[in-house]
C-alpha cells in the first residue's frame, strides 16, 4: 500500500523504541511505594498515556503531582541499558527529510529525550506530555505536531502501537498506521496494520513523502 503524506508523526515507545521491561519495572516499584494493590495496578492501562493520567487512575488527586515526579525519576534513572531500537526504526528515520517528521510521545520531555538519546535518535521535533493539556486518546498532541511542522493534519500519517494513540490520530483526521509490537493486530484499528517499521519504507518527493507499507 502506498500513502502520500507531507509529514510523518511517530509515537516513541512501542513504535520507534522499546523500553517495556523498564516501564513495568519502574511502575511496579511505584505501585509498591504508594501501596497500590496488585489487583488495582493490573487494571490500569499503562501504555500510550501520560503519567499524570495513569496515576490519577490509581491515587487521590492530592498525591498525583508527587507521584508523577517520582515515576519520572525512576524511569529516567532506568534508561541506561533499558531501551532498544525496534526493527526498521533507524533505516526509516534516516530516509526521511528532517523537516518532515516528529516524535509525539506521552512521556515527559526529560524522559523522552533520555530514551531517544540512549538509542542515538536525534529527533528534529518532539511533542511531549509537557507540551499539552490533554493526552492521547485526545487528538491535541498530534494536532500540535502538525502545527509545529506547518502541515495540514489531513496530510499527516500517524505511526502508533497503542489503541489510545490510534484513536488520537483518527480524531485528528490523520491517516493511521498501526504497529503490532505491543498489541495483536486484532486489537488495533487503523488504515494499515504492519508488524513493525521494518515493513515500512519511504521516499522523499517534492513537497512530501511517499510511504510504502506492507501489511
């Protein structure tokens, strides 16, 4: 399948990189520190959402800010050796003009920067949790990225592995490509579903990018 676009917007964890072992290790420690029961912890969706929203599902409002600071501290300190590139990431990003792509992550800017630096990704534009008021599945993060790149949202393609992110991409009026890296293909609603970025290639064109995706 070929898709013509003016900009490509990538989620980070589960799309470009994987830090899932680190994520679960840090969040389990936070749960233990704050006395969150295993049953309650297992009911919360960790992936693809800002930390503040996740914590708000587990703790009273007055404890959210301190817990957000604590999880950031835990995750940043766990980055070294806890992040790996997913297949196809480097090859695809290196084929793209730098003004045609951005990373749109639910992580805070400090954590996102640490994770990208750990695997040697120099992202030209990053939209992080610090930049928005409403996280995925709200379309705000992707709409902000399109605005930063000066591109019509309808001419953007979103690459996501999480249902919340795909919902956000659709709500922004963008084409969606789902990666079956953290969820099964049957759990993902998108215009195209691929196994990972190794199934995607791109060619710069005048005023945009032509993407080839093999589902």
